[in-house]
C-alpha cells in the first residue's frame, strides 16, 4: 500500500464510483483532495472516514516533495479531484512527476473522465483525436486556436458555461461556421445534454438559453 493512488471520482452520477475506488479510499492512510468541501460529501456518502487534506493548484508546489517523501517512508496516499481523473486538466501532474523522480510507486485506477463519453456520442471520428483541455482565458487564447487550424484529428476542449459562446465564436472565426462539432454538458447527470451540428448551429442553439454545468466541446478536424 506504500504508493500514490490516483483515484477517479464521479463527474456527476455517484453510481459511477467503482467498488475498487471506494476500497482504496478506505484503506490508504490519507486522501489528498482538490476541494475538501466538495470531496467531503463524496466521502460521507460512501462512509469513508480516511483523513483528508487539501491539495490544489495553489498549494501543490509547496507540498509535493513532502508528500512523496512520506510515501517513500511507508505511508499511502490517494489523490482525488472534484470530479473525474486527477491530473487530467486538474491538479496532480506535479505530484506524479515528483513521485516518479523520487522513485515512488504510482497506480492510477480506471474511471470517469468527461471527454470520453462526450467524444463517444459526438458522432465525430474517434479513431484519432487530440485533447486540448481548457482554452486560455485571455492571453494566448487566439494563438492557441490559430495553431489548430490545420489539425486533421478530432479536437476536444473543456470549457465553463460562462465562456461557451465566446469559445464557439472563436472556433467559427478560425475553423469556419460550417465545421462539424458537438457540445456536451451535465454528463451523467439528470439533465445531460448533447447537441450536434455545425459551429454556427451550436452557437445559435446556446445563444437562446441559460447555460449550466461543465462543458465538453468536440470539434471535427480539418477535412474530417
């Protein structure tokens, strides 16, 4: 058990929590959580009483060597994010990198990741794709998308509901209004929505409604 476990957590539906994930979270010495308040509800639901500490993008630089050293000396830690798989557009990369450098064993459990179901139901080619994560909020935003103009693989982006329309407008500017795409939100939840069409059609659809939930945008590649 002396290792770092990366434990995926549900992206919406608590029934997606695996039996193995529950067992690991009960057996490790400590749990590192992106937001202890959010994860507290999850642990309480599954009657997990393991001691939990905060581990997020604002404090991970200071903590990673200390944690890796603790594991190397016999303790076990599980890293969880608010939803999905740790280090996939969530805190975790620095801790994993440090553990590797210090010879600490790491094990990642399979589990929920938002972009997989979004890609699967998009109707766009899934044999080759690139995951681009979140687009920069301000600096580098246009440059990021411009660099993808000639990308032939299906592209996957994460976005907040507050910036969805701006991102679709940016995609229209660089990829063209007729590029095929899909927008998924509230994945695995009661009001899950998957909308497919051209970028222009998607923009028109979401311009007429209040947008809630985390967003996955899947955009077809050039000549796709």
